[in-house]
């Protein structure tokens, strides 16, 4: 009995499927011609008003900004210092690819969001939300959004590095920080971050180098010249790093440094 009911349901479903297939436009008997392959057409048409051209240029500009977003995140935030320090840490521990690049980049990215949260909140409150409420223009949006980011970069930029690019660009002596353009501030901020990151990396290498020297001297005194010292020193490095809670100390120092 169950088999007869199941067969009846299957036949009914098959009939309904054929019926729908016949009645659908562009398929079956409803259309004698075979459907063609769709095509996508790109064209240039005349603008009805100057506003159409402005809108098109704004879209192109927005797409350009989106393509540059990764570079902006890396170069104008704390990401540069964080990822370089993490790289030096992995090299000093001699753990090769542990943690992997994806883990280090992800950790640096989330810490960057944590460090930059006050700047992001200020941009949102003073620039983005008024613009969405149509209280300010687009130019005012850009001016307000850049100010918190400029303040962050000024705090982390050495005066010597800033003066270098001011002199090379042959600018007049700036009276206020607002007189320094972004094209001068950004490269000065980047080289300042690079120097700070390399200084931290050097300090990370010192205790690990000491362990390598001690292990190498012991192996040499024992006559084990063919045994690579790194195979013996790496477990001691990891043990030391775990005992002092290295990730906690490094992340705390990096975040407080901003």
C-alpha cells in the first residue's frame, strides 16, 4: 500500500513538473526558439546635466579609495609597527613559520582596530554621522575625517623625520601642524614607525641571542660541533618566552606605546 501511494505521489509530481515546464515563458512549447546566451553591454552616453558627470567621477574616486584601503590601513595606523615587531619575535624564537603569517597579520589587524578605536569613533561622531544626516558637505566630511588621523600620526612621528620631508619638499617653516600636508606627514610617520619597530625588535633579540651563545658554547665544549645549536636552544627560548608570559608583555607594551 505504501509503495502504491509513493508511486502515485511520484507520478503526480512528475506531471506537475512537466506542466510547469510547458507553461514557463522561454522554455518548452511556450517558445519555439532556443534561448540565446545573454550579453553584457558597456557604453558611453551623453550626460543630461553636469551633475551626471560629477556623480560618475565621485564613483570612480570612491572605487580608487577602496582599492587603496589596505595600504591606508597599513601605512597610516599602528599596523606597521605591530607586524614588524611580531616578525622579529618569530625570527628571534627561531620557530620558522609558527605562528603563521596569517595568524600574525590577523593579530596585528585586530590590535590595530583596538588601538585606533578612539580615532575611528571620533571620525564617526564628528564626520560620518553629520554627513549621513546631511548636515555637512562632502568636502567638510573629508576635512573632519582627516583631523583625528593627523593628530594620531603627529603623536607618533619624530620631529627629525618630519623636518626631513619638510626640507626635501622645500616648504616654508610650518607655524602650526595644520600647515603640514598629508603628503609630508605620512612618509615621516612611516619611517618613524619603522625605526621604533626595529628598536623593539633589537630588544627582543638580545635575550634570545644570549641563549644561543650559551648553548653554542656548551655544545662546543662537549665536542658536539656537528649538532646545530638552534635545535637545542629553541626549546629553551620557547620555555623562557612562556614563563615570562611573553605575548602578554609584548602586546601590553605595544598598545601602551601608542
